[in-house]
C-alpha cells in the first residue's frame, strides 16, 4: 500500500466548517467532509475577514465603467478595496498549498460566472465574472488543484481533482528533501500517470531531469513543477490512456498467452468505444504486475493515485470520459 502525504487545501469556511454564510448557514458537502481525515484544511471566509458578520446583508458585484465594484446594497458600502487588500495579504501569507475548494456562485469566492449587476440597488445582471477572492486565487494559483464545490458534485471532476491534488502533494514532499534523486524517484513512480494526461509534458519532465547542468536545485525543481502542473491541467483523454495501457502490456509480452493478449486488446477497444471503464483495464494490469513480479509497474501511481478510501467519492453511473467535455468550459 502507498503511503500518502496530507495535501494542504484552502477551503471556503462556510463549506462544512462554520455557519458563516450570508444567511448564517453552513454548506453541506459530502466531498469536503470525507476528505477531512486525509488532508490539512485551511478554512477562510473572506467576507467575515473584512468585517462582515453572519448573518449579514448580501453583497453583489456591480459594473462601474470599465471596472467592477463589490457593493453591499443595503448599507451602500463599497467593499472593493477591503476585499482586494485581504485577498492579497492572505494569499501571500499561505504556506505552500496543493489546492483550493471554494464556494461557487459567490461574489467573493466564486471562480467564474458570477453575476455582475448594472447597479447596487435592484437591477439587471449585465455580465458575468469571477468573484474577487476567487479571481485572486486563479491569478496566483491556477496551476494547483482548484475547484468550486459546485463542480465537485461531478464524480469525474472529483477524480481529476484528487489525482492532481495528491500528485502535487507527493511532489511537494519530494522537493522538500532537497535532492535530485528524490525528484527522479517521483518522476519514475508517476511516469504512466503523467503520460496518460500528457505525453508531451511527460517527455519534457524527463528532459528537465536529464539536463541538469548549470541549474541550481531551486531552478531545476521549479521548472519541473511548472511542467508537472501543465501535464495535470486536464483529465486524461481515452486515447492517451489507451496508449498507456498498450505500453504497460508490453512489460508482459513474454508472460501472457496469445489469448490473454487478444482479450486485453479487445478490452482496450471496448474502453475506447466507451463500453468499459479504465478501472477494469487497470485492475488487469495490476494483477499481472503482482503475479509476474513486475516491480516497475507495481510501484506506478496510476494504479492508486489517491487513498483507496476516497475512490468511492468518484464513482457513480456516469461515464468517466464525460469530464473531457466538462473541462472545455473551465476558465
């Protein structure tokens, strides 16, 4: 069994932590709640931090010429500078974190598609934009595992979030050891997982580690981290996963019978035709790796990218490939 680090996640405090929503309520989230034993949360409520109580009068984003202001219609307060000041200070003071889970549709924490109104009083929405705190997060941390709790109701997006979150946490752990050998071990253990997401970026990561001359450890690990986040930016496509499965089968070319190879190739086609989940193929490969003592494959993170107890959070009747279309709308 793999030993997993504890990822650090900044989370909107109103989600499972405190009754600090504008109406004094707390937002339930089975996902956030289930992660509590496995991650280190850093809860924050930007609206409370700038002096608004709970319950409180609602705030809204208001168009003002070429800019957007954060207003509280009932009091006439313009909270723009206070929110921007808090966001800058809070985000710059964070320890190294691996992800964010923020409240969706919030004028402070929302990541996208928050209504912008023509006036502070009752008026029509004229456009959409990210919330003030959410926009600051995306400006500085878009390379991390960042989602809102609305999108995380989708099981496929949950899987990608967890995969990226734990990969980044593992890398943070490896990087902190200060040795290039630790980065190489990380790369070797994650090569199939990364290849299933982006073969181009995986090759670049290998190139970075193979060409260390003249680079300080900080520069080398920084370049690696940059391309690691690019590799994990989107869920893997079925065609990329199929290529990885074919590559992995090659490790058993002298061990499998002709019939076993034929059945596996047929199952790959079924997977590409959206008739079989990737978990079934991974289970076959893992069984062969254990049975034939293939240590390189046994140690690959693709078989267990995050703790086994969290797998059920990512399973329902929906098809895993739906995430490819869902991510086309991300900012």
